[in-house]
C-alpha cells in the first residue's frame, strides 16, 4: 500500500515537476491547459475526443449553455419512466429522446443520458429493486423501452453517452448479497434479443450490451454506474479508514460477469460512471447532520475524507477494469453561496460545496490532471435536487458566475489533452492517424522555420521526412556525445497569444538517454526575462511514439516572446534523433 499513499505526490511531480514555474492565481483561473497526465489504463471510447470533457445538466428546450458563450463539451439530463411517449404527450416511439439528442447536437454539445427508469417501474422503490428485476413482465417493458432508446440513438447517428441506472448496480449487488448468479428476468422476458442470456443478475447487466448490439447502435457509449458504497461501507464519506483495494476487488468481482469482463455479447461496458455527491455538502450538513466535505489538500492521506482518497479509489478501478471514468452530477456549490434553498430568484442562493472550486479554482489545473491520471475523462456538473446550487446564479467573490467564468476560461483556452489509448506498461496505444496536412504555426514542412539549437548534446537540426505527427515532415533533432547535460531547440520572437497553451508533439526513440523534457517560454527584457516551463520526466513518455507536451503562456506576458522552445536533459552517452512536430496553440 506504500505506492497508494505516495500516489498524489507522484502525480503532482508528473504534472508539474521541480522545474515548473508557479502560476499566479489570475493565470490559473483565467486559462486552461493541455498537459501530459499520469499513465492510465484503457482507451477513450471511440467518438469522444482525447480531452477532459466538461458538461452541465440542462433540460430539453433550454438554451443557457448555448447562450453562455462557453464551449461546453457535454449536455445531459435524466431519462426517467415516461420519456418514451413524452409522458403521455406523444406516441410511444421515443421521438422525445431523439429530439433531445438532436437539440444537444444543434447547440454544439455531445448528448448524454442518465437512463434512470428502474426506480419508477411498478412494484416499489429502491428497496424493491431486486424484486422488480426478477419480474418478467416489468423487465419486458423496461428492456423494450431501452431497445427503443438504442433505436433512436442509432437514428441520431452521432456519439451519445448513455449512463445506465445511477445507484442501480450497487443496490442490485447489496440485495443479491454479492451473488451475480442471483435470479433475474432476462431471457424469460420473451424478448428475442435476450433469448441467449442467463436469467441472472449477470444476464441483467449483459442485456444492455446485447440490445445495443442487436439494434446496431455502435455510436452509443454505454456507462455502467459504480457506487463507492456498493461493498461494505461508504468508502468516500464515512468508511474512510477501510482499505480501498479489497473493496474495489469485491465490487469489481460482482460486476465483471455483468459486462465488465469478456462475455457472450462480444462487448463490454465502455466507461465507468459515478456521482461523487448528488447534493451540496452543506445541504447534508444542515439537513441531516452528515459531514460529506472532502479535504482538498494535496497532502491529505488516502485514509482521510479527501479528494486524494477518492482519486485513489478511481485509479484502482481504472487499473482493475481497464475502463475510463465519467464523473457526473457533481455539485455546483462554492464557498460564496448563502447556505439557503435555491429559488433562482437571487444571486448566490444555494448551499456551499468545494468540488467546483477544487477543479476550477486556484489549484484546478493540478487537480484536473490528478483526476485525469486516475482515468477520468469527463466532469459533468448538475444538481441532483431542486434546492441545490446552480450554475445560473453561482456568483463568486468577483461578481462573476463561477462555472461560466472559471470552467469557461479553461475550455476556451483549449482544455486538457489526455492519453487516448492505454499507456500502462506492456500495453500499446492504438494508432491515431495524423492529418495529411499540418495546420500548426510551426509544422516544419518547408524547413526549420527559424528554429535554432543550443547545447553540446545537439549536433544539428533539420526538416526531416523520416517521421511526422502531421503532414509529411518534422524537426529532426540530432543528438550525440558522451556528456550529461541540458540542451534546447527554440525559435526567437514567437507571438503566441497571452494565456494560450502551446502544445509540442515529440517523438523519443527507445533506448535514448533523454531523462526529461521541458517545453518553455521566456519573455524578453520588457517581461523581466521571466521563464515559464513544464518539466516532464521521460519515465512518463511513450518511447517510439508521439507524445504531446505543453506549456502555458502567462496571461500577462509581454510579447513577442524572447524564446519558445523545448529543453532536453540527458544523463549519458547516446546517439540518436528526437523529432518535434506540430507546435500549436
């Protein structure tokens, strides 16, 4: 468990490193970043971009997200029982659901659906979930509705995220006493698509995969909900000294036959889904006397009620399942809320929480990278109950709407690039076909574009057709010599806009003696010769493949820059070539 306790510190080193210049609060709040994150398991599902997605809950017919001017990635809502006929106002064909997907797409967002229908099926509430799952008539109707959803999603034809039954799998595990072979109505529903599946809890989980397959809705990204309380105790809020790994193993063992492991459908769930908290922490404190606050300190131990503990729980699941994470229904409260019911009649109504500030406050960049290093690919914010804080009146101390201004600045600046494919030792990331042309400002297609070199270990630079991330050529950096040291390639006088994140694509061959990279910018005399760099250990890079490394131009930088470049550290004799390509912002 020593590795687990050290994880937050290791992630901080990967993200920032000893050579990273400290960012001011203004810079952290006003810009995004695109950085390398810690190695993670699994791939970003086909149809989703390799970046940290940020989205909000928004109901059909609303347009606040679109009118905000923020390039949000995802728009989501619940689909509860009655969606299939618009609660009696339309035919039983799912057109309302298709209209919501199309509305999201027309506004520029990936649609996401929380399929939360089981709780409203006849026969009781959450405590009766297993008995409903065992009722063939109920399940025939339930799965028929899900089939229609898959048909409408196929008709939509673009990526759509479907998150299945919040809390449902955790409740099923508890009521089935951890036994995936507990009886359930699947083949016995009489639906021909489910005829080959077992009448068990395991078969119930597989039914969602089978219906997607039978319909041919390959554009649907299916997410299975994982609850931190599904095993023994609530690992996120109360049972904080309980070792995490045995509990992850216990719940994973139950869910594997429900579609996390290879099975008769030929498919598995695409992502893991969880909601860290469905109401603001202060609401639980005031209404129920419960402490659900998380310690945001980067030094908080794993055995504490903290973001670090939750990040480690996510990481263990990522390693065990090989799946990435979607965090949804994140509370929207911040420290400036009034601690009252939110009627949306006045600014700052709602209850306090610290999750929005954790991800988009002063230290948000490091926190986003930490959670991306635990496998998180999406942060979806929304209130799970009407009295909670909302993004429409979450005014902060500066008078600005918090999510619109903070998350908006992050997204407008380009967001956070994350590894698209598996990067754990022994795995090979799927190839990403580069564009046939390179639109980047520095593409090296016609020469070195004014770049030069410094340092004894670099013997020459040239435009080379040997490798290219995009287009047909890259900057070849020839290295040789028997010395340790620091060298760099750079271009003087680059006019990169203030606050932008500059991304470099770098190819390092296997067996090199390169120990670290540091993309950097240096201002001239007018900017006090200020240096800003991002130190990245070579241990986090994939050799023999392209990596993306990045640095952020300060929001108050004096332009043009004195230098924009890439430093390379070596620790011994080595001869070879590093390639740099597609330097963009």
